[in-house]
C-alpha cells in the first residue's frame, strides 16, 4: 500500500495519532504473519485502520484570524483641546518644580520692614539692611559665604580665613576677602560703593543682556577704596574717588541729593518708603543741592517737592504722582 503524503504541518495531536497508526500497522502485519488469527480478527484490524484514517482527515483545523484595525477620527477642535490640556499640565508641573528648586537653593535669612535692621552673620560679619530689603543665604558646597541681596544693605565683612564672601545683587556679583561696602539693587540697576578694602565686581551670567555685549564689558572690575561702580544692562561703569555721602547717607536717616539725578532720587525714595511714584511731569531742573531728612513720609515728600519745585498727589495708600511746576 502506498500512503499519500499529507500537506498539513505536524502538531502534537498529529504526532500522537501517527504513533497509534504505526501500532495498528504492526498489529495488521502480525495478523497476517500469525496463522493462528482468524479472518474475523484481520477484518477488525483493517476496520480500525480505516476508522483512524477517516477521523484524522476530518479533524478540525485551528485558523487564526486578525481583527481589522479600527481608526477613530477625532474632530480638529477636540484634538486642539486635548493638546492644550496636556500643555497646561506640563507648564504647571514645570512651574511648581522650578519654584521648589528655587526654594531649596535660596533661603531667606533676614528682611527689614519700615526700619533699618542689623543682621549678624555666623562668620562675624555685620549687615545693615535698609528698609524693605531682603537678605538670602545661598548654600555652597565650598567654604564660601554666599548671599543674595534684594534692596540695599551695608556690609562689614569679617576677614575670611578660608573661602570667599560673595554677594549677588541684581545684575552684579561681589567677591570680597574682608572689607566694608554698600550695595543697592533696584529699578534695574545695581550700585556698589567700597568704603575700605578691595572687592571684585562682575556681571552675573544670568543677566539677559550679557550675551550681546562685547568681551571688554564683561570683564570683572576691581574697586579701590572710596570708589563706586554701577551695573546696568550688563555694563560696569566705575567711578573713582567718589564721596560716600550719596551712598551711605541712609544709615543716618538722610538723603543726599547733590549731584544725583531726579529719577534716581525718586527710585530711592520709592524703595525706602515702599511706595510707587508716577512722574506725570518731570521738574524743570534735574538736579538740586542739599539733603533731606528721611523721617515721616508726608513731611519728606513735602520737603522734596519744595527742593524740586513740584508736588506729590496721593492716589492711594501707597501710590503717589509727582507733577512738576513750571
């Protein structure tokens, strides 16, 4: 007998059936070779073989089918809404995370209200904070004493045996070893006056305008005693042989106005009293000679008006308007 080969692949079920089929063939062969078997026994073996072949041919096959991929089309407006929600979530996370990092890296050390406040640092240095100023501590992995100032303060720095004393103020960074200096930072301007010792002053890399400046404007400046420096828009301007009268007068509760532009004096008054001043009409003269006592707010503004021939109009509790008189 010649068996026709099957086109189906072998499976565990087919392998078991093949073993049974071989057993039946052996039995059939033995039935012919053994003359003691009867004709009925041979017939039973042959029927068993036919039944096996028939059941194998009719065995069900497993057919794997792939479900068609369904594409869902969303309206453009819906897609934009989903994108907007996702973007807002990302920006919110970034803002919270950035705030958390900032709070972890800069710690408020001291702040003043309407009066001058004296702050004593761990290394023996002393800081006098002008009214409405804040001093922050910036943790450092080195032995440096690193601080950040918002407002104005007078520093008396103890001699540093190991590490540096560093102050970030507005656009500038000050590095000292042991000295006394005054620094103010408001109205997008940083001013430093050195009373004694030596300091280096450089523009902070975080300044928005530093990348657009030539290299000669980005070099650190060295200040000698009785000299001052101004940093504005990433540029350092040093003034030698400057008088301390216009820089540390606030420590004596006075305002020295000689040689100082009107707008700069308004900025100083605004910070000292924590008020907002709008200049509707500037005065006829930009400079005046003399000094003012920084006492009661209303009395100070009255004296300032007489000095520059103008008047302050009160708009709200902390808002004023200056109008020059021709």
